[in-house]
């Protein structure tokens, strides 16, 4: 790894001294989570091991595809995951796990998980804007709405219009910031 992502990893290790990046395929726990998610979503979430990056207990668990991501995409991903590390520091493991998994329901209406992910995906949008520009950041809308309202996160916030409005508000804030700087 070279470039912005590598520099950012060093910054993350300074902020979180026990931070590591580990392969999901090497972890029995991650494989168990994958099987549990497949069961809970009736087979709809099949890509946990192969497409999702997961912060758990201060470690970033990555699929093999992490190694082939571009430096820019890896940097944007790391910006998202740093938000989760900061949430963990703020809440602690037990509280964060509770908030992520329980309120209101583990599937279908997971307000706690949605709130945690809104904060992290705001950073994804912001980082995408900073790296690639506003038009590229706007292209994330469908992907993010699908993630919130679909099986990827257990239908955590199935209100597509509400997620879309949140996304549009983030984009509007970025556009306003850009206009004021420029």
C-alpha cells in the first residue's frame, strides 16, 4: 500500500494504538457472523465475507478485495471506518453493540444501527466529495439508500424516502460549503 490510504492508516494507528487490519477469511468469528447473517436474512445477505468491511473490537476486518481497491477507494473506506472506531471509543463495546443490534428491532427497523451508519456514511459521502468531487458523491445515492433499506444491513431503515432526504441534505451541505469556500 502506498499513498493517501497508507498515510491515513498510520494516522489511525496513532489515534487507536491497537488498531489492526485483519482478513475476514482467517477468522472463525467472521465466518460465523457470515453464516448467522445468511440465516437471519433468509439468504439475502450473502456478501458479508466478500464485500463488507467491518470494525469490531477496534480491528478492521476486511475481505480479500481490500488489497485490490484503489488507493482513493481504500482511503474513503478508511474514513468511514474511523467513524466507527470513534463511536466505539465514545460508547464502549457493550453499549455500541447494544445500540447497533437492538433498538428498535434487530431486523426491519434498527434505529440504533441506522443512526450509527448515518454518521459513518456521512463521512463516506464527504470523503468521496473531497477525493472525486460533488458529481461523483451524488452518484452514491442509490447505493446508500439500497444499503439502508435492503438486506445488507438487515433492512435497518426501510424508509427509502427518508434515507434519500438525509442523503440529499448531506449533499446540499457539501454544496453550500463548497460555494462558501469558493
